């Protein structure tokens, strides 16, 4: 699993970009919560494993760890248990460990699909260390 690279502020989408991003036509939870598929209007689809989504959460705690150069670990057996709409611009994903702090805007999910792997691995925290800081 790899985390999305941090970008400079000039390349970040603005509020208008986030709010106007196209919604997927269909959202499916597959493999008993093990993965998520988004089908887009342009005929493409995005498939994400639950651990990948959990590791790439945009919660404040997860962002803080990534800014410190640390990965945000997720158990390999974690599953998606619920998806809640956030207006018309995002979803909130609830995971089997109770984590429900990440909001995933459509524009971010499109970026995650195309995210390149980091050139060097980031240090991994233990689950206990991650929970302490999140």
C-alpha cells in the first residue's frame, strides 16, 4: 500500500473544484467490505482496497502523520462497513475497526486512482502508535 504524495499548496484543488467535481455513477462495496469500486460517467472505474483507503484517509490525524513523514498503517484484514454521503461532493467511509474520520471527496478519489507510488518507502508506525496520535 502506498500513500498519496504530498503536493504544494499551489497544486491543491480549491473549494470550487471540490464542490463541482463529478460524482461517480455507481459506488459498490465488494469482497465483503474488502474493496470499493467507483464507476464514473466517462466509462472508467476506480478500484481501491479497504486498507489503501484507510491508509490514505484525509483526517487531520492521518495528514499530520504523513506530514511528519510517517505512513498511516491499516490492518490488511480491515473492511468497509458503511459509506455515508457528505453533501454531493464526498463520502465518509466507516471501517471495521470503528474508524470513521476520513472524508473522501470525489476529486481526491480521482487523484488516488492516478497516484504514483512514492520513490522511497515511508517509515511505518505500529497500530498502537498510530492510535495514540490519531
